[in-house]
């Protein structure tokens, strides 16, 4: 499918699903292209909405308000999380094969998937994003972005907790190294010997340039760790 066909479909969905924004002081969406990205943007006095995708049939659609992903407003929204899952089911295998082989046959399969299922999936997603804004229309008002920031921080905290729990399950050590230049790097390994091997292979920074080196176990406890 040509990028223009995908563009026409998304344009129609944006114009239809987000027409309500005019009652909140938003003008019609302006279109722009940045490399392979197509953007639909509209703003009132202080709030900017950006909806965009890449010029390939399997591209997902992203939507932000003042730089925050609109999906952040409802992190437990099954329709939004389902979009990502369904999108992966439709395209991931074909796209992976296309990247590996550059065979246009795989690109044709991506186009078929889009025509059969993807266009409707994108429209349903944009419809739900519009409903999210309507249900949380406080963010469409000037100076009401604190709720989105709070949601973003909650999501980040949840992600960090999941990573911590997984690290504990895997019993992985973490080594944090700070250099005199101010550079800080971090390594993980299931064994102390694995960490030690990584440090010995640091060819871009000599060992004597290290200012601090700390190793913590999967419970966050600092442990003794001689390099040699």
C-alpha cells in the first residue's frame, strides 16, 4: 500500500473521531511530514495534541498531549492495551521477515494484513483515544497537565517495581561504575565472575579511571567485590 492510502485512512479517522475538539478551542488538525513520519497536530492556547505514524502499513499510531502519551490517562484501559497486542499479532512476524530478507513479498503480506484488519484496528484505537480524552477532558484545559504527570510517574514506578521483582527472581547482581569523567555505567550478571569479566574487558576506559565501583545483590544489598 502506498503511504498516501494509509495517510488518507488516518486522516479520515482523525477528522471524524476528534471533531469534538473544536468545542474545546482546537482548530482543525494541521498535517506535516518529518522524514518518514506523518503528523496531525492541533493546539489551543496551551495544549497541543499530536497524532502520528510512519509511512509503512504496519506502523502503529501514537497520540500525545503536551508530550504525554494520551494512553497514560487510563493505564488499565483494556482496549488500548489490546491495540498493542493485536498490532503485534498482525504484523510482527511479517515485518521481522521483511527486515531480514528485504523480500517485497513480505511487504505485500504486511499490506494485506493492513487491508484486512489493520485499518479497522487503527480506527478503533483512535476512537478509543478520543473517548479517553472526553472522559478525562480536564487535560484539555489550560494548566491541567499535573494529572498526566502523576499518571506517568505511577507507570514508571510500576515498571521499576516489575524490573526489581524480576531481578530478584533471576538472582542477578548489579554493578555500578563511575568514572572520573562523570560517566556512569551499569552491568548486570547472574554471577560475580560474570561481572568481573565485564569489568576486565573495559577497553574504552582504564581501570584506574574508575572513581567508584559498587555491586549490589538482587535485594539491593551492597556486597564486597574486589576486581582482581
